[in-house]
C-alpha cells in the first residue's frame, strides 16, 4: 500500500493531499530512512516516524486497511510507540 494512502486511511492526516505533502517535504521516515515519495510501498510491521505540528510520533503498522477506517478502529491499524 502507498505511504500517503496508509497515512490517510489510518487517520494520521485529514486529507490525502496533506499526507502526500508531508511525504514530499521529508517529514516522514519509514524504518529510519527518510522517504520523499508518497508512492513508497509500506507493509505490516514497518515503523513510521512522522513530525506533525512540532511533535514527533513513532508508530508501528499493524494492518493495511482497504479504505478509511473509523476513529474507534485506529488502535487496530497501528500501535503508537512514542
């Protein structure tokens, strides 16, 4: 699944455009490697580090959703490490 799509589907960003912009600006790291392209394919158990609103969040992917999930299912999609 594409990185920007996963960020949008798992409700990390409100729109896919914002998630794509975060990728292209270099605010996203996948497994400690900076990814500038939003088309990078992520998989289960990847570690995503993102800086958003002056905060650094580290999450582990638990699931690749097929569409945008409901807010109550966020815990099933990723685990917050920090």
